[in-house]
């Protein structure tokens, strides 16, 4: 049986059957395949000797692993850091964001909670645990907790009254006091220069939590110490960190540090929206350390909502065009960029290939979080989370577990 990808009957036709996507350019891990993809139930299956029950005609579009966003504060009017003592309303907001992200080809994401009070973390984190996506929305990879252990000088849009400038006398006790149960946390952003931070990084990494360095005034040596302690990423490179200086290049200097571990890749997030990072800086980063570049949106509740006043945690944000700032200031406050926009802009700014840009939104974030067996690739046995896009990265269809969950 042959059916087009946008046929309304597709979901019913492919359910429980061996499916082959044909007439598409398959892009995975920065490489291009042209022989289609076989799906056995909800997983990728490459046994070519078996005939497919259903062939899906992709009409020449690009088939990629679903996009993964590891830094997104909210969207479509909902903010992950805002708690109103209404459990049902919060869970409804999370579900709504998960569903709307399918329109942008995002099949997995890490809901991000900015610097908040200990009470807020303990209220929201129980609702941000890991779960696979389905017809109702994108999957969640666990929370990205951005703060509160950051530099006041580099707090950016984070509320200063909740910033905690030390993890002493006991970093483990401080972690547990502030976050409560860390089970649902997959990623933490921390400033490595803070007292007790290195021990905290080691503790978090020991719990299986990925640690990223950011919102930091650290010099290069402190950054290298953070990596040695177990950190493996930089949060939104160039933003909320010291500018590069030839005598102390700060965290940016980690891109070329001779002390980085040889047995694991060090990654860095880039907000490629044309606002947060100049195109020249994106080119410098990509040409210096292309293997580490991960695209993040850093999107806020204003994503998809148009211009006007919106929220980010306990603060008000004003959006004009595609720029968001804390009300009454010129401080940039997250973005209103979608992942397709960031992919398009990376291709333009870094002058990289479409294949490289898609890899930065799929395989690399999955590699950082150690989930490539299931997400971010089309390897045999991986989850059949896919997106069909054209050469302008317009999303035509999104699939989770081999099922069409969004069609334009």
C-alpha cells in the first residue's frame, strides 16, 4: 500500500504495521541517506529484506530525527517557572506546550526552570519528569534547572533575590534544600566559580545529572576546573558570561582549552535567533569547535504569542518583533524563536550545511544527555521520532513513535 505523508488516513493506515518512508532525503548525524527508513512498530528498523506493509511517499522532503530542545522556558502563553498553586492548571499548561511544540518539529525537550525560590522548585519539578511523547505532545527529557547557583553579575534576566552565591558549607545539603528531590532534573546550569560549586558539580554528575556552566563570571581556569569536576556543557555561549579577553578568555576559552577531557565531548548551546549572538560570533564558535555546537531556543512564554507583555518566572517581559527584554530595561530575556528559525539562522550565520545544522538540533543534544540509543538518531532500535521538513526548514509533518502527530 502506498500513501502520501499528508493523507488524512495515514495515522490509521500505519498503526501496528511495518512502514517504509520513501521518496525522501534522510538526514541523520550530519550525513544524507537516500534509501528511505523502515519502521517496525514504534522503532527504526533497517532490515531491508523485509517488505513493508505500507510505503509513505514523502514527496521529496527531508526526513530527519525529531528536533530536541534542551533549553526552553515555556511557550504559547505558559511559563514553566510560574506556579499559581493550581496543580491542574500547571499540568494543563505543560501539556499544551508539549502539544504545540509538535508544530515546530520538536519531539523531545527539557522544560527549563530559571532561578527561583526553593518553594517553586519543589512545586514545579514533580510535574516535569521524563516521559515519551505521543499523539498528545512532545516528550519531556527531565527538567533543565538554570540556577539559582549563578553569578549575580551575570544573572541576565534571572531575579536577583533568588540567586544563591554559595553552596557552602555543604554543597550536597544545599542542592537538596533548594531543589528537593532531584529525580526529575536532567540538566543543571551552575557558575563554577562559586564557593562549593566544584563539589556540587561532582555531586550532580554522580547522580546522573548533566551539568552545564553558565550565568558565570568565571575565568578560564575556573571553567576548566568545572569541566574536570564533571561539567560537560556551556549554557548559551557568549551570553551571561565574561566577554573573551586575550589574557583570560573566560568560559569562551573552553572551546580551545588544552585541558578538556579526551574521553568525552564538551558541548555548548547557541541561541541562533539573530538577537542573542552576532552572526560573526556564531561563525567563530562553529569554525573553532563545530562538534560541540547544540542549538537551543531559550524560548519563553511569549513564543507564538506575538508582541506585547508576557511573563518569565516572577518578572514581566516585553516583546517587540523577535526581541524580548525585561520590562523597563534593555536586558534580553530569553527568545521567541522556534527551533526551525534557529536552524535556518545557523545555516546562514555559520555558513554550514543543512545536514550540520540539523545534527545540532538532533544528535548532539541527545549525545549530551546520553540518550542516543533512543533519541536524536535513526539508528536501529531508536524511537521513531521524526520530522519532515523542506529546504527552508518548514515543518510539514511530525511523527512520534512512527505515528503522525502533526501535519501542516
